[in-house]
C-alpha cells in the first residue's frame, strides 16, 4: 500500500519540533516503541550541535569564512545523522548504507564508522554498532548485510570481518576504552583470525591462508569483495585469488591483534599474531609490486590499475613501507590514472572493459559499476595514504611539501562537496557514485553513508 500526500506542520517562532516517520518491513511495525526511539534521537540530536571540537568557539567576531565553515560542519553533522538508525529487533543502533535502497551493510557501516559516529562523539552508539557487527558472526564472517525480508544475515564478504579490526582500533583511539573491547569484542576477533587461518568455505567464500602467508578468497562466481556487482548470476569483477586490499587488511588485523594481546597480557597470542603479520608482509612486498605499471597488482596475476591498492598505505599498520620508493610510485600512479575531484575511478582509462558513464539498463549499469565509474568514499583511502606517508617522512623539506599537498587536497575536496551538499543531487547528502567524465553527474544511490562519512572526515582533517 502506498500513501501520497502533503504534511503541513505549524512551528511557532523560537520553538522546535521533532518530526519522525517510521517505516519498516517488520510485520509488527505497530508494536515498535516509537516514543522511546524518538526520545533517544532527540537527546542525540541535541548533543550534535554542541561539539566544541568540530566548530570554532570562543570568538565573538568570527570572519565570514569561519561562519561559513561552521555552517558547513553543522550541515555535515545533520547529513551523518541521517544514516544512524535503531533496529528494534536487535535493540541496537546500526548504520543504513544508503538511500533509497540500501539497508545496513557490514562493509559499508565499518568504512563509514569513523565519520558517522566517532567524529561526532556518538560513542555509546558506536559501541552498539560494533556489537551489531559481532552479533551474528558465523565461521569467522561478519555479516555483509541482512535480508530486507526476513532479517537473515548474509555472509558474502571476505573484507567485512577484516575491516572490523581497523574500526575497533579507531574506537580505541577516540575513547581509550580497552575495557569494552576486551570484554565484548576481543574473543570475536580471535575467532575471526583462527577461522581465516583454518579456512572458510561457507557460501562459496573459499577463504584460506596459503603457505606463503597470503589470504586467498573467492571463486569466479563469487562476489565477496566490495567490487561485488553481479549480473545474470555472473560476477562482473570476481577478483578471486589473492586480492590486494584483503591481504593489506589481513596484515593490519594481525598487527592490531598483536597490540591488543600485549595490552591484555596474552603474550603467546601476541607472538602468534606478529608471526602471521610478518609472513604476510614479506610475501606481500615480494609478490604484489608490479614494476611495469609502478603500482600494485589488484589481484596477483591481474595488472589492472584499480584503487584497491591504496589499502596497503592507508590503514593503521601499512603493509608497504610509506617512505619507500614503491609507496611513492603507488601514489603517483593513482593520482595520474584514477584520482579526480569527486573520488577515484574504479579502473584506469585504457584498461579492457573501461566505462566512464553510468547509464542504461540494469545489465549496462551493473557491468560498469566498478569498471571506471568514480566512487567518492575512495577519497578517504587516498587521504589516509597521503597522511601516513607525510607522517612517516623524516626529511623536513619533503615533509613540508607533503603537508602543503595534503592541505590543498583537503581544500579542494571541501570546495567540491560544499557545492554538492548544498546545490547538487540530493540536497543535504552526497551520492554513491559519479560519472568519470565531465560534468561528472551524481549517479547510483542519491545519498550514501560512506560518501558523506569520508568527505566529512577529510574536511575536518581527521
């Protein structure tokens, strides 16, 4: 049943009203405790506009530029709030991946996690989201999402479980809350590592640790990385084998586990995770760098130039040394081949199958989705990689050059998406994808969580 109409609500001067629409596929929608949920949201929204670290305070006479920045930050805070929702059946908060057609996806939620809940200091909600992530772990896999019809968890993801480690590390960085991690999450993290080592064959994920220390995953019919488009039961970019971001995430996950185990005085575990990480790093650097293209293989044996290689430089623990010649070449290749103001292209121009405009019927759209179309969230990977290289650089002159380059990137990104959030596409939000040729129109989902979250993080320099 569909309802159409116009809602008119009078709001007297100097008063506020909260207006909520509750929609659900739940059969017991009428039993949802709406008042309790709305009350919680009012309290949460009330704290958002008082984040002293996000908005310049203490000045009586702000410049026009400062006022415009404050206004932009407030509007981004509102934009982030649109994705944080309450799951009555879980009694936990979660993150909607995008509007109008995405629900809560594990991968998307974790990539958007810092920008949506950590930066705005929604720490209690952050804990609930992490608990949601581990609630239905099966065979070491964090659900990639839930069925919109029966809430059944879906496990077609090799990266969601590994992304969890990075976001837990970021939660610690913001809160210092080791107690929560130790009591509620640490055992789950141990199970994930053990499962990847022992092998996971559920839902054709075909995940296992090879003898060279690298993770293998997927089949030709499986779409279990973020490049997951499938048409007529055929994966467009299957990426089966040893994928670059999966192994960068695997190294990072084990290094984080080494750190946590030392913190919790589990010395034998710490040694085990360190050994796994070291084996991965040696093989990664021996096998993934392609001297011909001066960047990393996307999957060992696949030399297509894609943005996934930035995971090797953008995580808390970088599997490629950020001051190495290889790191400089990776950044240079990505800048020349993939980077544009709206994001990074998913495939370099000139590669077989390259498409730069997202259009047409479902087949044409699905087969172009990760074949050259620009994705905004990937800007976060580039930003973190550049920041990690800058932070690791010892030479003062070179460090200064990188600081200038980083600030120019922040300024350019701010200018681009200030226009987007105010005037283009979905007002108050940022689209999922963009065409890779001018005028680079917004396409796909009209408002995407990780697009908003990563741009917000870049604007604030977080």
